[in-house]
């Protein structure tokens, strides 16, 4: 076991990790942050997405040790318990949530997209979501949610 | 016109775009799925499997695994504590491995990492046996017999007189009229064959459960990603040796199921229960994606052989067919599912003479089970390509051929059921033809194709119907509990389960409507088998149409109790009381709002009064539909109480140089009966279209001697957000006395026609008969040869 | 026990190199391997992502050097690549998806030696050479075709690591990259193609480069065809002849396997249409 300091959702955690533990494993099994899901374990579905220094990446394919010194945000760090983030509100409004299992990953990808580009075209939205698989919604309402979120965020500014 | 009107005022809450009541916890990431559960002292459970099938296990060496620190228990198939067959045909553990999902040993360990290590350290010795992997081989005279109960063919039909690989309980004949006579009167007769593969439900959440015990009384609890909590409870009780009343199943937030989380979840919870009994500690089991693909049920592959005949005017007179599906090595679904296939085996057409035989065959493969549609996507695909081929042969327009033969009010179906309710199918066809600009596009595409060398465009319309609910397949009975509390908030419980489809919200609307309260006052209590009676499975798209009938009854009865209370209060009669927006009032037309403030009282105040007054505030109701009069030997009779009608138009562009199919647009029309929640219906339709797209173009379980070659999402190809077409949804309503508030099925109808429509469009583009799915890169190139 | 090191300079990194070393940059393939049973506890893992000198694109006249840990995404955005080797930025854009591109690197892509690698055809198009450095600090260069031996196997020695990939600028060339996958995103190439052409004033070919990936165990460049085409005009007949010849060459090497049924005619069709487009 090795010492590892991780910064997650603005909080510092000092942990002992095994060298081959993935970030997903640490989030769910060690820290109890179960909002990030495992859908495939091989970087193919996007359910495990988190933000690392602002980029949306699959936590199932990241060694926890590699994440020292990086700013990690999980779904638990989006919005707060009393005030949901505009993206979260948008997902509810648009009817973009069905079984909800892909939802945290979708929200993370949406945040990464909108943080980099507050006015994405339909094509850019589809590309930004293209590594998140969804089996329930057919993606349409999720794309709607991204548009609604962009409008909300612009209004707040 | 039967088009659904948004924001109509027929009902207070029904038909409104109510936001999903379970969405907030999901966007926050706080919704708990079974894999998110943790408990002190919990152990992780896992499975040991072999990689060749079928095989007889001779020896299992656990010494290395036992020596790993953190390994708490290992139970092999030879252990006295092991249980073999479950009540539903599948095995918890076995030494006679018949397919890739069979488990030969189970392990409990202190952590996931130790568990993985232990699984790898188990050494299994086995003798490979001769297997049978295709239906064709399984039906040969000299084929090895996979199951003791399998039967063979006599004169081409399944018969108990002979041993073989046919699952006799899944054999359903349909005999209507006399096909021999029928064919004699036909001017045109064609014969065609179609094939479709195994595909997976591919829900993003894999199967997971947590099993633990109540030390007080020894009752066992399982929290699980179960689609059918009561069925899952049966596995829990059986494997643990507890009675049903001492086995409790709590359904956790379900990450999609589409029919797949039945037997896979059941055997999983059984294995967890066995480990729990052996260790005395809570056991958590979570399937990896690879395990989920191996162990869970699949959509059945089918081989269809058709003979169909019509007059030169296009009236279909006779249809003869065999529909043979691949059951896999074990099966507990085909015997129900094939009944549905047989009922729909002549499509949504009125054909006077029908002779079809549907049966399933065992092979050493993954098993066919339930997947959204439950045989309909397969049957509709084949049927609709067949109709297009017939139209071609007749020199007739595809749509006109359908118009001449579709079921209407007072038609008789293939099972000779008289359709007494209104059938809006033709109206739906016309609306969709108009909206999609079908004929202009068809001509435009045909013109384009003449001159284009690399790209071909196509458009196709398909029609179908679906019996709503379980019909004569089973008893569509269900129970519900509605409990008002002293502050006017209401708890509702049902035996039907939220799969992600929006059941909670729909049921809340159905309860809110008669009670006159707003949705935010309702709390939906997820299925807990201790809290509500077995209401059957959440399948067959019966959730709202049939499954909510008891909820409606219970809410109506409670509303009546409240109205009686209010009537007494204002010294009037019950028929003068109405309710809305959390208030009950005496109706008085003299006021613009229909009531005066003196004669109005808040629902919460009545509840409070009744609670302190010791008056009833909760109601339990049971609903059982009329029994259908159906003869399973001839396949004749009333099969379903009502039917959902469905029209789908797909447009494609095919690159014939590389074989890629780009689905450019899908126009989907659904007869919903009554739309309970337009938002969730549309969600189902969008999702259903994309699922149908996967079926048509990219999805296929690739098997080699029973081994799945594409066992994760890099090679089992699901559509991404970049692959979706333009989608135009058209919701229709129609009159039916069946169904809760007249609601018909939506879950499966929203996907079952899409694959057929896309295949039809590809067929139009290439001017070839598309005779199998998927329309992969390789298939397209082969068609062009 | 897993040995895990995170050097901050190339020199520090060289010190860690030993026989059982495993390099991790993007890490995506490596972790998938781990999941599939490859036990890394006996290895020394060297994390390359904290070495600034190992990332970046340098251009010197006609040669571009892409440092090994440059992510696919950074290649897509890089000005020099976009000006001089557009085929590579298209190829990198098509790798997996936005998110894999963030993590996957050019060095990792080359080192993994996958037959379906998307950047590979574009790198070979530009006479790609891999620059290797050993524990002693000595460097050597090798052409990609020599470096890649077969799927998953390169000539990388135990005491070496990939420093960079050098490519020639094809600024004046008309280039294209085309990938066939089963869906529009997250797709593994069923076939991929890269082509570049430079014409004389009289429309005859001055130079042409043709590479096909995912058709054979190793991405292949068709030098003999390229030589044959120099000085000629791309007529419809010649295009037909060339595409037929290339597809037959692939068939001869690959043999009559099941996938040939699809790949051979498609190779012919795509080479044909790509050449036609180059002509326009």
C-alpha cells in the first residue's frame, strides 16, 4: 500500500492505496462516493466519468496513484444538496432521466462540454456525449437537456 | 382524429407532462442501485466458470484459493451445501456445464481484489463433451440430446413420441380455416425464409444484489436490481431454505432491464443466499459486464419459413409458417413467449386461413429469455419483409397491400378473435404517410438510386399490433395499497416495479387523478415483497395498462371514503362532491371556480381529522381481469383484452461501397389508448427507436461453440449519440374500455416495429430482400454481390 | 507489490528502466489489460505523464517531431500538424471519442502496435520514424514499418523507451484519411485509409502515398504502386487498375479468410473513390 493524496470535490483525502487500484475503485469502495457508476470496466460506456482538471475521463481506466495533484470532480461535487446545478435542473426539466444509471456520466460530460464551449452546436453536443452510452432514452432528451443547461448558465452569467 | 392533443382538459393530472418523481435523486447521484449498497461485515461473492461447453467437471482444486488471505468461503458444485437446479430450470451451480454462464463454484472474500485473485486461482478439470450449437444441428436425427425433457420431430412437428432437442412446452400451433383450400384460390404464392440473431438487453447497470439476515428471526433479505421482485424472492427462498414469508426482496433503483433482469438476477441472488448461509455474513454480488453478457438471457434468435398467397387484387388468403427459436441450454421463458409469437404470427392482417407452428429448440448456448418485445421485434421483422416481397410479386404498392389486409373493427385475427373495439390503424397510416411525405420521398429516392453509383436511399412503412398485457398467457392480476397520512401526503405501493420507464410517475398520476391531489403529495414506495402482494411481473408492457388498475381502484375507493366524509360535513350527498388541487368541495355552478370557499376543505385537514378520529385512511385493492377464452391446442380464441396499433416509417441511406447504413429518419406512430404522461411516452419512443436501430444495424452476439466472442461494449455495438436519426413521434389515442383510464401498452410497442422498418428501407434502397439481421457492413456487401 | 514511479525528467525516467518495465501514459489499454487478467504486480510501472519534455510538437523545416506523450487530442489541435499533416489530425480525431483522445497518446498508440490503430496510416504516410532512447541515453531511429513487427510486438528493447515520432511535412500535398467503423463514434476501425498526392503543373503525379490499416496484421504502405504512378495521370482506367491491384495484393498476403470477403471488395471501392476525390 502506498500513500496517496487525492483532491476530490474540493476536499483533500489522504489514503493508503494499492498501486493498481483504479480511481473508480477508490471512489466507490474506499470513499463511498457511489454516484460514479461502473457499467463495463473497460472504458467503453462512460458511466464512470469524472472530471480531472476539467476534462471528462473514464475513472475505470485511471490508476488512482496517477491522480495525485489533480483536481477531481465527481457527480457528488456538481451542485449542492439544497441547490442543484443548472445542468441537473435541465436534465429533470427535459425529461432526460429514465433509469438514471448513465445520468451521472452524462452530466459530467455535459459539464466538460459547456465549460469549454457555452454555445455548442447540435453536432458538438452529440460529439461531446458520444462516449456515454445510454440504453433507455435514445439520447434525444439528453441533447435537449444540454441546450437547456447552456441557456440557464448563460442567463446566470 | 385520434391525434393526442397536448394539454387537453380531459383529466386533471392524467395526460399532463408531469416531471418524473424519481429524477432528482438520479441527477444528484444519490439514487441507490444494488451495487451501491454496503454493510458492515459484508463479503464479496463471485463465480467460477469454465471456457468450453458442454463439459462434465471432474475435479476442482481450491487449495491455492483457500490459502489467499481474505478468502472466507469456497463452495464447489461437489459440496453438499451447493444447490443445483433452481425452480426455473437454470442452475445455481452444476458439474454438468451446458453453456457459458453455468457456474461450477462460488466464492466469498473480504474484498473485490481478493475475490478476483481467488477466482483465478481455482483449477477446474473437466471432460469436454459433444455439443450442439445451432438449431439446424440440434434438429438433426443424430444430434446429441442436451436436455432430458427434449423431444423430437414427427412429420415435421414436435412430438413427445420421440426424444430430441425441442422444448415441447414451447410448442404453439395456430389453425384457422383451411390453408390448403386457401392456397388453391391464390393467384400468387411466395415462399421466404428469415433469420435473426441473439442480442442482449445491454442495460448499463449490470445485475447486482446484497443478501443479509435479520439476526432476530432468521428471515433473509435480498436487495436487488430485480425487474420482477416476486420472482426473485422465489429464488431467494428456495436457495436459502426459508419460507416465502421469511424471505424478503427489496427492489433497488433499477438501471434498466428490458426483460433481462429476471433469471440472471434470480440465480445471482440464490448464489448469494447460499454463501450467506455458509458464512453468516452479508454477501454482495455484482456482475461484471462480461458476466452479464454470458449469464443473462437474450432476445431469441428465430428461423422463419413462410408460405403466403394472395389474389391478384392483393387480398391475402392463406399463410403457412414455421417459427423456430433457439432456447439455449436452459429455459423458462420460451414456453410463454412462443404463445405470443403464435398469436401474432400472421401480423396485423386479417387472413382467413392460417397454419403456423412455433417451437423452441435447446442448444449449448446462452439462453433466450425476455427482451423488450418478447418475440415481437423478430416476428414483425420477418412478417413485414414478407409482405413487401409479396407486394413486389403482385406488382403492388407496399402500403396498398397493407391497406387491403389490415385488421379493422369487426375483423378476426389469426386466432379468430373478433376485434370489437375501434381500430385506428388506417388513420395512423394516413397521418404518418402525410407527415413523412412518404410517396414523394419514395419516388425521389428511386429516381436518385437510378443515377447514383455509391449511395442508395430507401424508405419503408411497416404496420403491426401488440396484444396489451399478458392476455391469455397468464393472469394479469395485481394489487395496490394507497395510504393517506395525517398531513395529507400519500404513500402508494404496488407490486409492479419501476424499471426506469417512468412507472412510478405514471402510477402517481393514476392515484392522484381520482384523489384530486397534486403529484408532489405522493410518495411511491418501491417494491418490497413484505409490504405488498405478489402482483406478477412487470413485463409485457402491462405496468400501466393492466398493472395500474388496482392502483386506480384503490385511489378511487379512498377518494369515495373522503367524499363521503366531506358530504356528511356539508350535509349533502356524495355525487355533489368533487376534488382538485388538494381540495374537496361541494360543486356549485354559481361560482366561476365551481365552488364557494365556505363549502371547501383541504384534503390534509380531512386526513388529519380522520386520523385522530380513528377513521380509515388506507385502502388495499386487487384487480383481476376477465379470463380470456382461449384454446391452446388450436390457437384459437380471445387472446388479449385489447391491442396497441403501431405504424413506423424509416428512411436510410446506404453506402454500397463500404456497406454502411445511415438511418436518416424514423417516423413512429403509436396508439396509446390514453396517454398518461406524454413526456415519459416520448422518452420510451425515442429510446425504443434507438434500440430498434441497434437491432437492425449493429447488434449481434457472436458465438463460437457456445463461447461469446464479443463480451464487452467495445465489440457488442450499441448506437451512440452520433448514430441517432431524426425522429418524429406521433402519439394517438383511441377508445378502449380496457386498460387503466384506457391506457394501452407503450414500453414494447415503442421499439418492436423499428428494426422491421429499417430493414424494409434497406431493402427498398438496395432492391433486394433483406432476409436477416443485422444489416451489418458485411451483410450489405453480400447483398450487393 | 507493484513498483510505481513517476519521474519528472527524461533522465530520471531512464534510471528506472529495467527488464520488467511497463510504461503508462494514457493508461487506457494498460488498465483494460489488467482487467483481463494481466497481473502487473511483478512489473515496474513507469508513469510518463509528469515529464513535460515528453509532450509537445516541434517543427523544424520539413520535419515534425511529435513527443511520445502528446495526446491524440493535442495532435488534433496542433497548428503545425494541421498545416502540414492534416491526415494525422483527422486520424487522431477519429480515435475512440473526445475522452479517449484526452488520455491516449501517440507514443502509446505506436507502442501498442494495434493493426487497427487510426494514427498509424497517417504516420506511415509521412514516412514516420520512431525515435527510441535507451537507459544509457543513446538514441536510435527506425522506420515505423520496421519498428512494428506484428500485432502487439515491436522492436522496442527492454532497456528502451519511445521518445518521439518524426514525420515529414506534407504541407503541399492533398491528403485524406478515411475510416470505416460499425458506428459513428467509439468505433474500432474495420479498415482505415490514408492518402496523399502532389501533382505536377501538367496534372501528372509528382508524388503519391497510399496506406491501408486494419486490413493486414501490420498497417501497410504500397510503395510499388506509388512508384508506378509517378509521372502518370490519374485516369479512370488507371484508378480502376490501381484499386484492383491493391486489393489483390492484400488478398495475396491475408489469404482467403472470412474477413477477406468483406475487406477485399471494400478496399477496391474505397481506394477507387479516394483516388477519384484526389483527382478533383
